């Protein structure tokens, strides 16, 4: 939360966030669309149980399922570019669906 406050205050980094539709009603305010972030929602029929953070040449995959914490940090331009392409595909697909 502190990093998000600093990032929002600096207005240097814009974030794009995909969140499961099932979490829409309980989403904390700091994760909702604001001047430094746009949030879109995965349909209910596509559950998404991990968090994937993409930044620079790094991709972090985080799971907090069943009380266990798992994380993987990959510092690879090729891997990160591939994850970005999957993200952009999902982002655009959801954006088109929201406009209907």
C-alpha cells in the first residue's frame, strides 16, 4: 500500500490491472481505477488465482492460496515480453467486451 501511495503521488508510473469479476464488490479502494491506474475485470467463468506483476524486464508470479505463499521472480526480457503479450490480449479482449 505504501508503494501505491508513492507511485500515485509521483504520477510517473501508470498501472493497468486485471482483476477477477468475483472480487469487484470487495476490491479495496487503492486497486480501483484512479488517475494512476485503470482496472478491468475478468469474467466470472475465468478464475484467476495468482497475481502476476510485470515491470521492466521482470515478471513476478505470486500465489497466496490455501494459506501458503509462493512466489517466482523472473528477470528475462523474453519471458516478460511474452507475459506482456498475453496481458495485452486479455486487456483488449476485456475492453471490447466492456464496451458492448
